[in-house]
C-alpha cells in the first residue's frame, strides 16, 4: 500500500460511494476492509468487482453496533445493504439523497 504524502497523489484520490451510485433504492455490498482514524470510520465496499469507500456517520455506526458488530474490524466479510434516504445537508440546509445501512448479514 502506498504511503500518502504531499509529494504524491497515491492514496489521495478515492472513489467515495454516494446515493447516485446505487443502481436502485437499495443495494447490497461486500465489506472488504475498514479504516478507522480517530472517530472517523470508512468501509471499503465492493459490488461487481468495483470498490468504493463509504464514510459512516454516527447513525450508521450505531446501526452496525446494534446489528451485533462487536468491533469495527468485525464488519469485514459482512454483506452490507444500503438504502437511499432523504437527509438534510448541514451546509446548504436542503434535503439531499443520502445512504443508510438497512441490513447487515
């Protein structure tokens, strides 16, 4: 894995999962990796050989914990189903499409 630094773009350009990337209102992904830095948590999700990063908000972290995921690393290997929901953008104060975890298997 490349080390990120200010001399290279390696590791800095990432494919973040957004609501518009889902093929329908709900889609299931395989969790292939987890990154935790301070209080931030990202899942690396894969579907159809495509990987994307899904950054978890507090609501989605709580859902994982309540779904029986004992520690963040335990999400690796699980099937994570995401659904589109309407959420308030804190900057623009307008409703936008967002993603919520709806099932963990």
